[in-house]
C-alpha cells in the first residue's frame, strides 16, 4: 500500500514538472508571434503614411508621352494631383516659339488634353526655354520623394507633387497633409536633400 502511494506521488510530480517546463516555450512562441505582428503593423503604418499613390504610370512614362507629342521642346514643370477626381499628370513645356501643356492619365497613360500657345516676342528663340527648363533626367520617383517628405515632417500623408526648377536646381515640392495641417516640403529631385519646409493650417 505504501509503495503504491509513493509511486503515485512520484508520477504526479513528474507530470507536474513536465507541464511547468512546457509553459515557458509556449510563452516564448506567443511573444515572438506578437512581436512579428507588431513589426508588420508598424511597416504598414509607415508605408501608408508616405502617401504613395501607387499610380500605374511613372513620371518617366508621363515624360515620354509629352516628348512624343512635343519632341522639339523642354519640360518646365510637372504636377501630379487629383484635381480632376483622379490622379493626373499636368506637364508644361516650352519650345523656341511656343509653350505647351499636356495632361496624362496616371492610370491609363491616356493623353486627355493638349494645348499650345505662342510665346511673346521677347520670350522666343530660346529665351524662356533656357530660363525655365528643368533637368528631367534621373529623377527620384514619386514614391521615394513621398517617403522623404513624410519622414521629414514626422506625420501626415503626401497628397500632391510638383516638379519645378529654381536657380538651376530641379526639385519636387510635396504637400504633406495631417488633418487640417498642410506642410509643403521641397526635395532636391536628384539627391533627395531637403531644401525648404513651409507649414500652414
């Protein structure tokens, strides 16, 4: 009777110890899974915050559409926004005698508007062309400048993009919106350097 009782107590202790040793592993696995989930959510949050529109037509493709329409001219500005209810590139350019405007659908690449106008006499023969043309080679993508601008502001979402040049520097001006607050960030279009920041309500 005593031997049976001792054996029963011994088996109970062994089972109890086995159960205790299993618990830390389960806790460790649970903690690891929780950390992985948090990291995934943080990554998604940062991606959403950049405001990348995920447009199908890249800046390079939009530039190509403009150059196909007006090969003997230089681009002076590019805008990407949703002023017309969908993402649309508005590209302006200038030649020796005329200035041009072209709209390119950022989803379908369809050219929706073409306009040209004769320059004033004092702006012709390359005068305005040399003053306003931008360096449209090796540009940072919309996604990249969105990330740079949003990270610089710290919060908010990029919603509009304009490519221009001033004093020989081609830059992206990115509008970052956080609630009612809008911040415009100028980013060098080639190096990604922050050039200027302006905030307003």
